[in-house]
């Protein structure tokens, strides 16, 4: 009677575990798209079926108390469980390898994005410097020209022709200098 009680208890627990694993396996079947992983998942399914069939046979024999239960577990159930677990480990290794490859790809993409962002920032700074230099030159050169004309007028030289080609403050200054010549 003792083996039969243990077998009954284990059968209930294993039934609960089987229901949970069935649910997990269906989720994996839906989620896995990699052909190599799908093939390994089929191997897992075959190893699991063999394990479940072996387990049922061992439990039936234990319930009947026909043979020594420990000998059955050691000779039949343990090897089929080990094969099942090895097939699961194979699937885990494939998924890990794909995850690592994906992580490496993401890191490479992040590095590329950082380099691109750095290059764009450098180009923006360079463009800003060029624009600042051009703006500076567009103001300082005409002001220097107006200063030179004002200096000549101050020295009494009113003979220069002052060309007014701007319509801003510097142009207004040149216009005033031109009017000072008379």
C-alpha cells in the first residue's frame, strides 16, 4: 500500500506540473520564430512525450506494487528525465545565443548612433563658427571702411567718392559721411 500511496500523491503533483508545462510550451511555440529553435522545441516535445510516457508506466507499476519503485525510477524514469532536461537546456542555449547576438547588435547600433550624433554635433558647431565668422565679417569690414572715410574727412580730405551700398546702420553712417563732404 505504501508505494501505491506515494504513486497517487506523485501522480497528482505531476499532473499539475504537466498542465503548467503544457501552457508554457504552447506559449513558446507561439513565440519562437527562429527555425533552429523551432527544431529544438520539437526535440523538447519528443523528449517530454517520452518522459511522460515513461513516467506513466513507472507510476502504473508503482501503483500495482509489482516491482521495486526505486529501481524503476533509477533505471527508467531518471534517464528519460535527464534526456528531457538536456533537450530543454539545448533550447535555452539557442535562445541565449540569439539574445546575446541581439544585445551585441543593439550595442553596435548604439555605438553607431553615438558616432553619428557626435559627427552631426561637430558639423553643427563648425557651421555655427562659419556663420558667426561671416556675420562678424559683414559688420566689421564696413565699419572699418566707414572709420577710414571718417578719418580722411577729419583730416580735411573731402575728395573721396563714398559708395553707399547698404540699407542698414552702417549704410546710414556712410550716407551721413557722404553728406559731410558737401
